[in-house]
C-alpha cells in the first residue's frame, strides 16, 4: 500500500529549503509516530554556494539566542527539490507498507533565528534518531536521518489504571 503523499511546492529564495516528514503507523510501541527527516552532513562547498543574506529573521522565542552557525545548519539539513524527490521515492520503495503518509513543505523564509538544528537534538529515553544510511538497501547519494519523539505519540496498547 502506497502511503498518502502530501507535497507542497512554493517559492523559496534558495535551492535548499524543503522539509520532509513521515508518519509511521507503528514504531517502538507507539502509533502514528511522526519522523522529521534531515541531512546530517554536507560538503563545506555546499554551504558556500548559498547567499545567506536575509534568510533569517528575529528569534521566534524571547529566550532564543541567534547563532549564525546553528542557523545555517537548519537550512543545510533541509532538501533541494531533487533530494526531496529522491527521499520520497526511497521511502515509497522500501517503507510504504509501514507508513501512513509522507509530507513535504517548503520552509518559510525568513527562518526565525535561534532555533535548534535537528542534528543537535540529543537522543534519550523518548527522542531518537533513525540512521537510514546504515540500512543495507540504502542507496541515496547523501546521508539521511530521521528524528522522532515517542512521548508525543499514543502507545499501541492503551492501559487502564484500576480505581481501587
């Protein structure tokens, strides 16, 4: 079964800036887990190809501290149209029976400064990373990771506490 694919295209000021996520029906004892996909690495030359002027706006939260290096990582983690299409084809080919949907949207520019890049998120009890590039059938020309937060999703088996 091919999942529902929701793709939105839009005008963005640079070639990179498409976000991709997927909803996994059942994952690590949870249902409908949203996984945010990103590129964890890139060549330094890719960063030099981007005109960084006016890509970032004021911080989204009062306690956010703008950091040009972290801000740039948010853009570099995102996908070009071609990369996005490759990711979607890869997911359809290898994971369609496990997914409810694949979603892609262009990022909104200017991006609020001070947001944490996905590659900076620490794994823990509920937050984890899927390292697709370690899967034997992985053949994309770039590394691909997925970030999930299990605490944001319902368990597969609902439990009821007894009122004694």
